[in-house]
């Protein structure tokens, strides 16, 4: 048996470029009543969206 590992880690030199800031944009707008609406922007956390949808559609008749 050889003493050589099967997997060898290789690291490539990569420049440390700053990541661009995430720009929020409207993903969804739901009109609830005449003067009420809910606006959801992109990058929303899943659990927050889940709670919001349950609250919004619980009100729907």
C-alpha cells in the first residue's frame, strides 16, 4: 500500500475583491385592501416570508 493520499487539497491564488452590496428590489406586492398592501423585497429570509404568507392568506376571505 502506498502512503500517498487519495485526495489532495489545492489552493489557487485568488484576488480578494470586495463583494458588491446587495441591492434590494421589489419582488412581490400583494394588495390587501383599498389602502393596504404588502411589499416583499428580494433577499428576504425564508422563515420571515413563511410567516408573512401565513398572516396574509389567513386574512383572505
